[in-house]
C-alpha cells in the first residue's frame, strides 16, 4: 500500500489543478478574405467570447486557419463583421498576411470555388492565460470546420444581381450573374456617372460573382487609387463598376471553345445585360461606358467591341485571347475607329502576344488607328511580395496595381517591352490608363449591333 501513496498524491494534485482551470468559450462568427495580386487569404478572424476580456494581448493567442498556424498581429473589440467598436461584444484577430499552402480559401479546379471546409481554431498558447470578468482562464474553446459559410470581403461593397436572356447560336436562355458597385455619393448627386465594366478570366466563371471579384483582385477597381482617376458629370471623383460573370467561359461558342472564329454564346445576353443595367440606372452616362477584361474576358472585350461598334467609349482588353487570324480586314477598319488600350506581358505563354494582340495592333496601325494603344511589359513583377516574378499571363496585375502608365510608340515596328509602365508614350498626354479612359467620351451615340 505504501507504493500507492505517491500515485494517489499526484492524482490529487492533478485533480486540484484541473478543478482550478477554466475554459473560456468563444463562438466563431466570420472570417475576412482579402484579395491580393495572385491569391486570396484570410487575414481576420472574428469570434464572440462568452465573457468580455479584461485585456487584449495578441501574444497569448494561437490562431490556425485551415490547419496553418498564423501570426496574430492585433486583437481588438469589434462588431459581428469585424469593424472596430470600442467595447464591442466581438473580438477580431488580425493576422499577418500569409501565402503558405492551404491558407488561401479560393480553390481552383477549372472554375474557381470557395472552400467548403476551412477549419478555424482560436486557442491560448501553452502556459498562457487571460482574464475575463475577473476570472482567470487557462484555455479557450473555439473551433469550427466551416467558417467560410459566413465571410466578409471587399466584394460586399457590390450588390448582386442576375440577368437572363437567349444564347447566341444555341437554343434556350442563360443567366448571367453580376456585381455592381455604386458609390452612394454618386447615386444621390443627380448627375451622370461613368461606368467601368470588367469581364473575368477562364477560372472565375460560375454563379458566385464574389469569385470573379476576389479571384483576380477585381475589387481594386473600387479602391481609391483607381476611383480617384474618374470624374462624374458633377465633378465628383469615382465611377460605377459592373463585373459580369457567365456560368462557364466567355470563349464558349456553338462550336466549342473558340478564339473568334465564332461569336461567344454570351454575346447577345451580355449586351442585353448591360442595356438592362443602363435602364435600371439612368444616372449612368451612356457616352462613358468602358469595357475590359483579362484573357478569356479580354477575348469577350474584343468580341463586344467588334459586335457593337461605337457603343463603348473605350476598351481595355488585357492579355486578350481573340486570335488575330480571326479578325477580318473589315473588322480591323472598324476597330481602328474605336478607343482601345491593350495591356499584356511579352513573356505570356498562355496567350502568346505574337499570335494575338501584337499582329492585331500592327494591323490597326496600318489601318490608320489614332487612339489605339498597347502597353507591352517585359514580364510581371508583383508588389504584394516585392520583386516577386509572377506568371507572364498575369498582366492584369499591372492594371489593378494602377501601374499602366505608358504605351508603346504607335508603329508597326518591333516592340520594345518595358516594365517601366509598359511603354514610353503618354497617350493623348495622359500618363495613366485610367486617366486616359476617363477622358474618352462618345460624341454621338449610334445604337448598332452586328450579327456576324
């Protein structure tokens, strides 16, 4: 019996220690997703503790997102969406930005999709404790497997809608999804406002427009850096933004995926969607509608300008996938009368500029185009991770970083790619893509629609 006494004594101490330990329960509320140049990341976790904490020290907390340990930079009281609120009932954990594998909540499997199982766990670091309501807590119980069922992001500034219309070249109807950003100050000023349209790439199709908005950092179009380049009829700064999403790819045609030999299945329904938006928003200036998109969306930008001459005040196709071989001489003459600024990287191996935008641009120069420009970068260097070289196809990064500040010389000679703004010329005297775009305005509105 004597040998059992030490065991019993140790057990008694363990029971006593356990009895003195307290666990604070916290309920997961939302996570905030931020869009970056080439990825998305969760950088804010919001929880609701059952008791308010006496002090907020980030060094005592451990936060895991999707199984990855994150560095907690700040803890603050907030509302249920993560907005700071003095004495709020919720806590926000601000996390250091991470690109570690598994952190990104956006999954790409042909078409982008949000992860349906993204576990989030908040705990105390070993040996740490917190006080709440005068009570000492040595553990935190807070974990979930499905935090992304409720998340916040910059896409929340867009209101969502759908539009249904007929396919082009195929029987039946199809529904497009869209997100529209309409600054309240512009809506109530009684003046007309410019409209910037964006069309997504191949990986952002579907029925959830937040994937289009976040997948390629399209939300940058509503940030002040770009919004400040636009002026309304009343002289205010800003523009409406309309991001339209098709259920598959803009390059889908009645003959399969194409590069311009046949019109997109979505040609007519997209135009009708835009027309409907103008009816619903009469404060949009019909003389100042600008359209652009990347890759698959760059193809659709070219498709829309070719099918609807003199409807868009300007186009900004980026790494556009409309093959030059599929553009007729007649269409080149028509396109030469439009206002177009092309953006691409010379090292793009997904859409080879030597087969797409470069020969098209040279033909436009030969056709006498006056207000057609091209920014040809050497490669794509990111800024989120300074100096990082991204895929050459990611030239939209320069657009959303507001770094397209020059164009190539208007010539049919070989181009000289440069990462210094994309060129050495200031089109029409403007040293920025969006400043130039803002200045473009149709003189006469000619409602046309070709049916090739």
